[in-house]
C-alpha cells in the first residue's frame, strides 16, 4: 500500500517517525509544509522540514522536539553579545544546515533537491518532499490589524496576538514540488498528521492540484487536539479565536469534504457520534505520543484504521 503523509511541526514529525518505523520506506512519502520558511541572517530557514528530517534521522532534540540533539549555542551567544537578534534560536549544528541549504539554493538547486541530498546524508530512507520549491509565506492576520510573518507571530511574539485569519502569500503562483502530485495520485491512503490544520496542513492544501487529488483518495487525520487543547503549539488558541470550540469535531469540520476518517483521543470519545454525523468515521484511541513506542503504536493503528476506511469506501 502506498502511503502519503502531510505534515508539519513536532506532532507531525512524531507520527511520521512512527510511520517510517512500520511502513516499508519505498511505500511512504512525506509532504512537508514550507509556509513557515523565512529568511534570517540572510539564511533560508525551513523549520518544519528540519523538524521532520531531524526526527526521522534520530538527531532531533528530544526535549523540545525541534532543533538538534546535543546542540551548542556559541554563535547565538556571540550574536547576543554583539547586540544582534537572538529571538529565533539557532544552535551551532542547526546553523550548519541553514548555511549549506542557503549555499545550495544560491547555486541554483531547488529546495526539493536540497532536501533529497540532506536526507541521503542523514540516512533517511523514506521520501521527504517540500510542498513546493516556490516561496509561500504564511501571514497571520491579527485583530489589531497587523499582518505578521508566521515566525514573528509564533516565536518573537509567542502567539500572543489575537488571530482573525491567515494569508498564504505566493500560493496563487506556487506549484507543488516535483513528485508531490504524483505521490498523491499514486497514494492508496493519505494521512493528515496531528499538525496544526490552519498553518501546517492548510498551506499545503492551497497549492494547485492538491485538493483535487485528495478528493479522489481515502483521507484520514489524527486530531492535533486532545481534551480541547493542543499538545504543542497554538492550534487550540487559533480555533478559539476564529470562532470554533477547539476539539476533534472542529478539526473534522475544518477538513471537510476531504476527510473520511479521524483518530480522536479517548478523552474526546463523547464527540464520536457527532463526527459520524458529518459522514466521517471516528476511531477512538490513545493518540498521545509520549515515546518511541507510542509513535509506532499510533502509526500502526492509523494505517490499520486507514485500510478499514479504504475498504468501507470501496477504493
């Protein structure tokens, strides 16, 4: 069975890691959000791509879920001493990734080519694709009237401004990266990882041809919300500020009409019937990934559930 996962952020990276441990590498393609890419110190930073790749390579910081394991901070400390900006923390090993990515891009390589080269260097066997080689920037629209770049909102202002919407600058002209549409059209099952629907999965869905392909495929999601809260990140806050009660039910509504099934946590079991009324099959289980064993367990359960959904749809 050919499996495609759409991912971004720490939650998405954890599930992708579980999938990579239980699905043959030639049967798994991961499409990663690049809407939060930005330029910092003249370098091309790809936070979601790096989080997914570091996690798959087994070199992610186990405490934060992002950045490099055992990293040091000599460069950041010196930048701070010189009066430079330190709001976006770049570890020394992490900085090497950004330096080499930027060098390759400036020499004319495409982002997808750079990702493939890095995956080979890090020993990642599954196919990881950026959603696009073209620049797409997630802009957060605030109720104060400001338009903030995502990293400004997320890191510099720590998600404090109240959100009223999003704009994905560049998505109107961007094209999916080579292999993205081919992977989607060749998929037997698509999994929307427990990533922020608004700013991790949402940008991928804006690209031409992506929704059209997904409409023809069995699609399941793993809820990023548990008991009305996001395990990491501002997803619950965003849902609330945009007029939704944060819950797996809200996630199911968000993904309609693409979604056929959703895994929800035991703590949200009472919503299963309402989700079913949307024409979406719920599967209630423990979706919290505390360790590697949880990642593998949930990944296997998601694939088994996805197969059952696919059979129910006769696809």
